[in-house]
C-alpha cells in the first residue's frame, strides 16, 4: 500500500510503499479510496505535537470492505 509517511518535522513527508499485517480476528480489511490529511496531521507535520515516528498520515479514510469481511 502507498502512504504518506511522516518521519521528522525537519524533513518533507514522503509517499512510500508500506506493508500491513493481515487482519486479526474482529478486524476487517478496507480498500481505501481516499484519505484526508486533517488539522491534527498538520500540527504533527509542523512539529507542534510530538509523536512517535515514523507514522502514516491521513487517518480520515473512506473506502469499502473486502467481500470476505461482509460475511
């Protein structure tokens, strides 16, 4: 999956390929169609809020569940 990755407020964010674990019991896989970078993400990017890095930005997502998740 491609994602916007934040590493440090002194470096530009980067679009990178990331690997995700398979869903565990009680979780579903969602095909993300779009994700927004919200004001919270901007605070992190500007260095106003300290967070553990690296982190994937854009936690406000929109998508659809995979067919197996709908069972």
